[in-house]
């Protein structure tokens, strides 16, 4: 990492950033042509899960090359410099990683993965709603994917380090 002073070294803090992120961006490549797509996701600390339709451009890319890159960020805010717009910056937490994607076809594992996705967005729901039941028609019309994370790193701006010391977010 070029800006080592911004690196998040603690895996628990990287996991915290992921838990607060509403969207992740999946980077794909096919025949030398890159493609990036924002997606909803679930995360269990080892893998990232997402779903797709039965057909589409991202599927062409996924089937051509299982190696992927992903990115997510939290609390991104501009830092303006009233004297020089060339000195504007951003305040943020971010996570970038690399992995290999595979389709989950076993119905039981598909349901587990989809529950990870729902759980990511239902953190304020009562525990009784966290094990969702998915209709067979929905399961048959949905493809579910797992990214086995091979590398992951986090980054934060200096103001976030100061903020971490003042708040309950992990430092």
C-alpha cells in the first residue's frame, strides 16, 4: 500500500467497515475488457455472497474468468479547501480485495448464502426474522455466488483514525 499510514491493520476493523457498507462493487474482466458492477452482498468473515439473475452481462464475465476484485467504502465525505479546489480530498474507510468466485448450486447452501445477504441488511430486525424462507420459484430463478477471499486490505483517512478514538467504531 502506497500510503502505509492509512492502512487498516486490524482485521476486526476491516470486518466492521464491511458490516457498515451497503453496496460492494465487483470488478470483473473478460478478454481484456474490465467491467465493474455494484451489488448487494452478504459476508460471513471468510467469503462474500451475492445473487444474480439467470442471464446477463456479469454472468458472461463470471463464466469467462472466476478471478475477481471487489471494493466497498463507508462514510465517504468530501473535504473541501476553500482556497484551492485542487487540494480537495475525501474522508473515508475503504476495503479492497481479490478472490475467486464460484456458483453455489446446492439448494441448502444457496439458502444459507441468501440468508447471509439478507442478514447484512436486516441487522436491526428481531432474531426471529433472520432465518428467511425463500420460495422455490425464487430459488430456481436466482443464481447465487460465493467469492472466496484470497487477499483483503483496508484503508482510512487520518480523520477517521481520530474519530475511531472518540467513538465506538473499532480502532
